């Protein structure tokens, strides 16, 4: 019976996709950045005209918590209440919200502690905070395995010990998911 329900669900999705215009199909597969701290009519028009369903926020979109909440609220009200709103908030060097409680905790720091509990707790706290702002996609953790300490991605990763990296990535993903 579960299999029958899954097939029916898939059929509904396929029908929905068939009924979509090319612009709608492109829009659900696209994530864009937007200029500035607040939405302009031009930005709203662009997002709506192109049926964009994903926005990524950068440092130049973020001044303070109140401004950020307003921007996210405006995106949901003026573009799409189900919009995917993403951010790079990895901790350490890569943060967009520098006042966030866990912002200074980097993957390298967590790796050096070899602590799955710290990885989980950091991700859980960070995830709860981002969720409270209305952000529903975090572009983290970096699961890359750098070749050595000189690799450009090293500081954004959990290190070069693949066993430790796997454990910390798993704990981090669970923390975000639970949040």
C-alpha cells in the first residue's frame, strides 16, 4: 500500500511538472543573489517575472538583525511564501551574520577538538537561529576532503582525516536537520 501511495505521489508530481511553463521550470531550479539591504520594485519584478524560487543572501544584504528579518519577510510576502532563502554560514572565515552566537566556531576548530558533540551543538544552535530569521537553506557544512593544509578549502573543512571528517559532517548535518 505504501508503494501505491508513492506511485500516486510521483504521478501527481509528474503531472504538475508537465503543466508548468518553461519559465516556471527554470525558476524552481534557480537560486539568485539580490542587491542591497532591502527589496526594490525592480528586484521584486525580476524575481516574480522569472518565477525564481531561491535566493541566496550575502554580506552585502545584511546590516543587522531587524533589517535582515524585514528583508526576509518582504521576500516571503512580495515574492513567494515558500521561497528558498539560503546563506553561507559555515563558521570561522565564512560567515554572513557575524553577530550570530556560533559565528566564530570554525570547522577547523571543531576538527581540532575532534568533537561530534561540538559539531552537533554548533549546527543545532546555528540552525535554530537561522530558522528564527526565516532562512531555510544553509550551504554548509563543507564536506570536502582537502589534499593537505595548503589546499584552499582547508580552513572551511573539517580537515584531512577522512574518518574524523565523516563523523563531524554527519553530526553537523544531524544538528541542522534537528533544528
